[in-house]
C-alpha cells in the first residue's frame, strides 16, 4: 500500500511578506502554498496573465515592485522573485 506523502513542514510554515508583496497578498504571515494561490487570484482578477503566452505574467505597478521592476516575467521566474520578498 502506498503511503500518503506528507507535506513538507518547511513548505507549510507561514512566511512574512514584506511591504511590496503585502500590497498584493496582504500583510499577514501565510504558508507559501497560500501565498502562491493569492498571487494567482490577484493575477487573474486583474487580467495580468498574457493572452498569447500563458506562462508569461504582465506586471502592474504593484507586481513590478515585487518583480524587481520587470514588466514581464515567466511563472517560473515569478516564484524566484517572490521568494526575495518573504521572511521565514
């Protein structure tokens, strides 16, 4: 019988968004999984996912601050850039 995979405790531990990221996801500490969900809610709500290149995110002013001034990032780049704005 296969054992159910345990979620990584480190991954589930709440992280504290800095001011720039808090403008997008709120200032309360939250697990990385929730942080990512909130980012996607924000991206979809504001229509920031590129219509042609679905893996591309077109940043608005709030996201530009998080993305180090970049106006376009890939989904994969986004995770790396967001990690710079959280404290474990």
